[in-house]
């Protein structure tokens, strides 16, 4: 009997991104796959196994950390450091590829399930043009130790990354699938926080960062 169901095919456009774009895409993907009941056993674990398993593949969180360190080390150039960055990049892409095809196999006929993975399908791919930069249009502190960050939605974004400034270092604290209200938790009462955000997706993988905004936490 002929099967007329539409088959979802995973988009591999993340392979065309610059290393920083791949890292941002990995962060988004990790946030979507970690604890996702639709994809309980990816071939490459999302986080380090507990207890440690020496026979398990290196997890995606560790691969992303290695890529970020290699990117930072290669900023000053040099053949050896660039080669190490490229090696870390390939290792990260290998992990993304393995899990991509697991997602494709698991959710081949279920698009809503597929999209919970953070991967995009070929038919649903938003990567044809650069993704726009969101603006922070407001921050609320209605609940103690929390900030609700409100961004302008970007049409072709697959998600959003939010950072706060900690000891003069911008640090990612949240990935979100939507822009209107992103809750940051575990903040310190009485401290002023600077916040910035960017959209993920498009042909470049990520937008420029928004203009930072600040708010005190009560």
C-alpha cells in the first residue's frame, strides 16, 4: 500500500555556518534536546552521563565547550591554533550530524515532534536569508530574583540566545524558542544586570547582538 505521508528530512545548513554560528546552533540544539521525551536516546549524548561512561561518545555539551575554547584560542591566528579550531569544529559537526539523522528517523512523519529537537526540516528551513537582530523592548522584575526579558520577534528565527554580563564577561544564561517573554532565574537581589540577546537561524546562524539593556533585580 502506498504511503502518502510527507517525510520530514533534516536540514544540514548548519554545516555552512562559521564556527561561532555552529556554536550558537549547538547551544540552541542542546537546550531543545536535553530531557526531550520524544528523543530519549540520541546516539551522541546531550550532557555528560552520570555516572561517567568511558564507552559512551563524547557528549554534545562537552563538544560545544571544546569548540568555544578552540574558537577563543584561535582569535590571534596561527596555523596550529586554526587547525585545532577546525578539528573541534568537525568534531562538533559530527555530533550534530549523528543526532540529526536520529531525529529524522524518529520523527520522519511528525513535524511538530521533529521541530521540538531544535533541528529544522528542509521544507521548514528558515536559512535562506540572514536573520534579523532583535531589540529588547522591556524587562520586568515582578518576581524576586527573576527578570522577564521581552524581545521583538524575528520572522525567520528558530530561537533566541540571552546573555548577561558577569564579571565583565558576557555569559549565556538562556535559550528560548520565543521572544515575547524570556524568564531569567536565580539572579541576585539588589544587583543591576546588563542583558543582551540575539536571534538564531538564517543563513549566518545568528544575528548581531542587540543593544544591551539594564535592570535592577529586587
